[in-house]
């Protein structure tokens, strides 16, 4: 979790940022989620099965600044 927190910090994520996570529920999801909490960022979990339009609406509603959707 500490290593992932350092990776997320190097990507420019800081305390108070809203970050969406579209990683399926897996051990990696838990590590990223806990790393975001450790930094103080707000994690917004989104279902990967949503359409692009639905995802963009949710990004706008949550005022997401960063998106974590790739394999880390």
C-alpha cells in the first residue's frame, strides 16, 4: 500500500483530489483504494461496465480530477 501511495503521488495525486477507480474488484483494487485513503484522496469507485457517456456523467458529478483505469 505504501509503494502504491508513492506511485500515485508521483502521478500528481494529492490530498483532497477525487480519483475514480475502474479496476475490477481484486487485490489490486484493494491496494489502490487503501493507497488513496493513505494519501487523503477521495476514491470514487465506478463499474467498468458503464457506457462512455455514463462514465463521463459520473466523472462530472463527482468532479473527478484523476482517473485510474489502467493496470498498475
